[in-house]
C-alpha cells in the first residue's frame, strides 16, 4: 500500500506525523498486506539497531505485593476482587530476590506492586537503599502507582533511578470508562510530569485494544507521549480477567500491539520499549515478534514462584511456574535464536549516564 509506506517513511525521517496523517496511518492497519507490515517492522528494527544495536536489556521484575487500594475495571488485582490470595513480601524477601537477580546478571531490579498503603514511604526507601547498598552498579525501578511529589522525591533520594507509571490512555472520556470516579487522568499525568522534573527515567504507556478505545484515543496517546518524552514506553494488549467488569470484553490483538510498537520506535528512536509478558501471553512467540518490531527490553520474573500465580493482572499469564534462572536462560536462548543478545548492563536511556541525567 503506497500511501501507508509513504507515511511510514515520513515517520521514520521526522519521528512525527500530523494528527491527520497519524489517524490515516493507523486506520489502514487492518487492511495491510504482510509485505506492508514487514516493511514497517523493518524500519523499526533498523531504527532500534541504529541506537542500541542488537543488545536486549533485562529487567528483573519483583512483584512484591498484590494488594491494591484501587478498583480499576480492567485489573485482576482490583480491590473488589475477593478471590485473590493476597500477599506481601518482606524487605528481607525482596532483598533475597534482588540478590538472586544480581547473581543471574540482572543489573536492573524492578519493584512492582499494587497501590498498597501497607508499605510506608520510609519502608520503600529502606528497600531501595538496601538494594543500592548491596549492588551499587544496579538500577532500581519503582512501579507502585500514584504518589505525592514528596514521596517521589524521597524515593529518588534513596536511590531509585526509574519509575514506571503507564498512563493507560490519554483520552479523558476513555480514562473515565476504565477507572473508578476517584481516579483522574489529570492526576495521573501530573504524577508523570513530577517524576520527570525530579530526575527519574520515566516510563509511561497504554493498553492496546482496551474496551471503548478508538483511533482518536491512540492519537491522544501519541500526542501526550510526544509532550512528555518518556524514557520508557510500555504497551501491551488488553487481556480480560475473569473477576473484573471487563471479563467478557475482547482482548487486544497481536497484530495491533506489534503495529504500535513499531510506530513507537519510529516516533521515539531512543526509547526503551519492552516486549511484554502480555505479548508473550497472547502468542507463544509474542516477545520475539515484539523485538523484531522494534522493542529492546524484556522483563523476566524474579518473584518467588510461590506467589507468582497470585499476581494476575489478566487471565492466562505465562511464566508463573518458572524459576528465575530458568526464565533468564530461556529468554537468552530465545533472543539468540532471532539474532539478538541479552547484555549484562543497566540499560539506561541514551540520554542518561550512570542513572542520572547527562
């Protein structure tokens, strides 16, 4: 499709399109021939390789609590789900997981959990500083939701390098249909701007194929991302959970997720883009396909196997029974098979050196 390729070429050259051009490009995605999709993915791979080569960065994920005060309509950890076996890891357990990850050559540790008020800011800071004291060459990433600017500043002083907070959608009407009334898109975005100003490497992102999502929603997402300029952008297909109001909704597709990964790579050449577990959940080779569409990060799980099955944001999540060493080795072999290699490195954004802005 000549018009599509011309738009892809322009995006590749200029890293941006007008809103009308963007809407036109994404409206064609359902009718693309394989050759046109391969053309887009090829451009994205070349762009990623020009910045990061064939290196794939590992993030060791520790899902340390599945308690959450929020009631988001799409999430299996929502507070109204009474059929979750809730758990919290202790500081000692978290540090043990981080030690295990370090021994497996992970140099980024991601602490992820629901918005659990059980952990005070002081406790979070102790955990972060504990990891940094034991492993000063590691980056620590937090993904624990909306907090006050003061809290973010405390975590940063304790040694946190990065913060992941997917905005989910930048369309206010859409946001309201995915979240309870006590949550607001305005606050979510303010949190992201606060994190940027403090000095974190910041991760945002959106779901692909979520209920009520329109092409205008995607256009709003890209406009917001261009304004925010995050260092990391995480997207993944919406997958329903059977204990949520969206249990009967259609899941997002592999094709759309790969399409938007490639478009993100062309729009944000330096961004760190994960090939997510959700992508691997909807297709056995989903993460490999994600890398071949421009992604350059994978996030194996370091959480104790005994709790992994209880951290289910969506149904069917893969890798809940693998030991950390098995998971890391498996991903290394998978990446080598498609011509990439995992590296023992923090994997900072190109604008950062040693985890601080350069």
